[in-house]
């Protein structure tokens, strides 16, 4: 009982950090050689290496291995934000934000494998195209 009360108090007092300004949630669509991140204002193409792609689980794949070590319940979202000519991945967990200088594909691989919501800056959603009707968001499979 005391444990439940403590957990309830932590939930109440852990500050919620709003998404970074100018970001929006995206759907992730798998395409040959990568994914398309599709938001309300545009899309972003992200190339994935063979180890980053969603495939049959393999203990030899570092992304599959590391995603099993991540406690997704402690991470509220992942954010891709502009950083110079590229992007940086922010991990928002337990009321804190941690900027990680990783490739955008690292955040995509983690989001795909764990279901952690992915937010992308509108500045990175730079193209628009009609997605084939046969494509389904990865989280809805």
C-alpha cells in the first residue's frame, strides 16, 4: 500500500515537460531503404542501415539488443530537432530532457522498436508527397 502511495506521489510531482516548440508527432512509414516520417505540415525521409531497419529480432543486431535494455515507460517521447545542417535527438524522460548527438535514424530505430512517440521539428519536415495507400504506419500494424 505504501508503495502505491509513493508511486502516486511521484506521478503527481514529476513535472511534465511540453514538447519542444515547433514540433509535432509523426507517423512512421517503412519504405525500401528507410522510412518516411509524416506530420501535419510535411514529411522527412530518413535512410536506415540494415541493422536499423525493422526486421526479425536478432540478438546480434545492436538496435534490437539495446531496445530491450530501454525502459520505455520512463521515456515520454523522442524529439528530432534541427542542429546545424543535421538533426539532434532529444530524449525526454522522467521530467528531464537529454540531448543526444545521434543520427536521426537512431531515434527512429528506437521509436519503432519500443513504441515511444516521436516528435519532429516542422523545420525538418521539408517535403510533401502523396503516400501510397498501401503504406500503413508501423505502429498500426
